[in-house]
């Protein structure tokens, strides 16, 4: 059952990659990989379940991706600290699944044991060689200095190729296969999934020189002896360290994924990096020159901090892989905690994998589109369905009868006119372009507007002391065009002053002339994953309410604009937990 309130709504003003930590006291980003010596060997017997997710992947406890598909199983290898809920003691943990929803935990695949990875098994990827033979490439740490460690590239192979679980891995003694020569030895990591053309295997490794982000290209005929190309695969000044690079083809027609070595049949290429300096990820779509072995972004794309992002929120260290079973490309990203290291240690766990997403090229060719894998729908339980409900200025609609702290929400908003859209302030052009949407969301929030804000209040307390709104605002520019802002604003998500509570936001590049916008929101206790307009813009927030937890959480739809909004279609499902989760 849903209830409409007429009260004026004025309260609401697979990557095995190196994961970031947030400095929540200052609300900023910590220096690279702060290691918590006093916490990292602690174990917690009583794991706090208040913020633990119900259907997102995470281990039972402690700090937490080269994904691949092999012999009917999806394999997730992820960085894991078996001794504590902070970064340190990193190994390659390993879980397998038939559907990427239910997961069986296996023993770690790779742990430090050799001179070439004595101080850590970091970052890497998986490649399937001819004959259906998997191989892992990973960064090994051979010395603690210079910080964060002296980095080389290694490989590992299964002990038994007939084992679909790939429980045992061997690290041959001819490692390392790639050592830095003139490269930055402490910024030389994250080998990608390899691809094959012109008689050689190719891989790239992320690095930097001064403040220039760099992807180095290496070639091999046998996957053991690798030679560095004379030129970089791609680089860009003033972008700093490129972590977790990813490079893969996308089809220019349709939503099907492509195997990583595909070059023919209407193909563009995607190049993605995780930027150490900003803790966001950026991608461009462009052309791969197979003769020169270089990548060239399309001329319409911003190559740098103000570029496109998979996700405009709490999302990092992502990796894609090709799923041959269903002919799709899957994107897997990681969301760290936004609480303090002490709070993470107290609750006994830290970090989650977000729901795997299908990713494909939008027909316009201007961006990628993402959508949760269809297997997630198997967890849907009780459903509430409504159509053609009108929300006037200041009205809220409460959703009852489902588990709103663990839910899947789909809603389509329509409106009859664009006349009430607010003017896009020309002064905003002076704001930093790389975070323009985020800055505007922080300024405007859910304060009363014209066409919007309208959307969903997730994880809200009864009296709205806490709430995380996901919403749209539509602006009219001076040239009579429109900009659509999508926000996931954690500013009021918790009464806990120590947690990081940013107003994440992005713009939605769609034709507003149809006077319709849609949202899908995956709510799971401490994570809110939001997909705007069919996956055109995606924002993830990590939130830690103190009142709006479990059965005390509320869910509302709202409109705080002068233009009336109609809920053309609204569905919300209680989400069950997987049968097996590590």
C-alpha cells in the first residue's frame, strides 16, 4: 500500500585492482593505500550486520577482481585481507558461481610465497588462451620501498585444467615476466586481459611519469616472454597515475558483447582507467590502430578528469570480461566503505562488489549503457505495483508492504510541460568541469525547483532526520536547450558525522522532448545503486543511517517542483538474499 502526503516537502533542501581508502575526517581522499598497522591483523568474531548487504557480493568478514567464465562457472578473484577489515596482507581470494548471484567461496588462489611476490599479490586480470586454458596476470611486490612497493608483473596457471573450480594455481619460477626498466617502479601495475592480433598477444600496464598517466603496451608470442613497445599505447598529461586500465571492443550495432580480440564487423574500442588522484574512473570510446598498436580517443570525447564515467558515485577498480555463455560483456565494479577505518574494524568487514552490469555502446555512439544482469531478478520477492499516480508540488508518496531496506525499485516519471524548468545559471560554468554535476547537486539539492526535483527517498527515517534522495532536476540553458541533472545525495543520509556523505551527480544525455524519465534503484542496507534512463547515467552511494535501518527504514516518492509529475509506472520488489553467499 502507498500513502500520499500533501505536506509541503521543504525539509529536503572484476578487477583485482588496488582499492582506495577515504579520509572521512576531512571528507577527501587519502594518499595511496594507507596501511593500518594497528588494525590489519585484528579479527572480529561478532560481525556487525546493520550495514551488511543482503544481495551484493562480499565475504563474511574483513577487507575486500579478475573475473572470467570457465567450464560453466563464473570465477571472481578479488583482493582480500584475511586478517582484518582494512587494507593490508593482500591475497587473491577466489569464489565461483553459476549465476553471479549465488557464490561459493574457495581457498585463496594466489598468496605471497615467492621472491617475485614476497610483499604482496596485487592487481591483475585473467585471459583464456587457445585450448580453453586460463592464465592469470598479476602485479607482484618484490620490495616494500619505494612506497607503496616495487612492482613487477607475474603469471599463474591452473594446476588442473579439468577442474571447473580451478582450486589450485601454480606460479612458475620463470616469473617475473615483466620488470620495469625505465618505468616508475612504484607506479607500474594492473596488467589487463590480453588480446591477440598480428601473431602476438598484447597487454597494457598502468603507470605514470611525473603527472602524465601512461598505459604501456607489451607484446608476446608465447605469453611468457614479453617485449615493451617503443611507444605508449596511450597517455595523457595532468591525469596522474592510471590504475586498473581496461581495454575492450564494443559492437556499433546491438547490445551483444564481443570477445576481447575481436577487430572486425562494426567495432569501436573502449579505454578505461581508474585515476589515483581523483578516485573516479573515466573512459573514452575510440579507434584501435592495429598497425601502430595505439589507441586514439574519438575527437568528441574528453580524455581526462572531466570525461565520461561508468558511475558518478562510489565506484572504482572496475573490470570487464566477455561472457561467452550469454554473448555479453559484463562490467564489475567495487565500492569501498565511506566510514572510518576504526568503524570498519568494529563492524568486522569492509568493501563490497556491486551488482554485475551488462555494458554496451549506445546507438548514438556517444557513450556506454549499463544495466544489472537479468539474473538479479531471480531474487525479487513481494511486489508493489502502481500506475498513473500524480504528485503535485510538495507531495510525497510512502511505499509500504515491502522490505524497503533491501529492494529493487523501478519507476517512470512523466510530465506535461517543460515550461517550469529552471534556468541553468551561467555562473556554474566557472565551477570545476570535472565535477560540475556534483557541484550543482550540492548547491541545489532537493530544494524547491521548477521541473524537479522529483525522485525517490531511499533509506529514510520516519521523521526525515535521515534520507538518501535519488532524483532528477531539469534545467533550461540560455540557448533553449535542456540539461538533466541526476543526483544521489548522501548529504543527509546519516546522523553520524564521521562518515563521508557526498552529493554524487551526473548529467543524463537524452532527448527530454518525450517528457519522460526513468529510474531503477537497487537498495541494499548500505548501498544505493541508481540507473537513470535505462542505464544512461549510473550513480552508486554508500550510506550508513543510524535511524533508517532494517524495518525502521522508509521509502518515498516525491516531487518538490512546481510542475506536477505523474508516476506512469511504478514497481518495487522486496529482494531476497541469495541461497549461497561465500
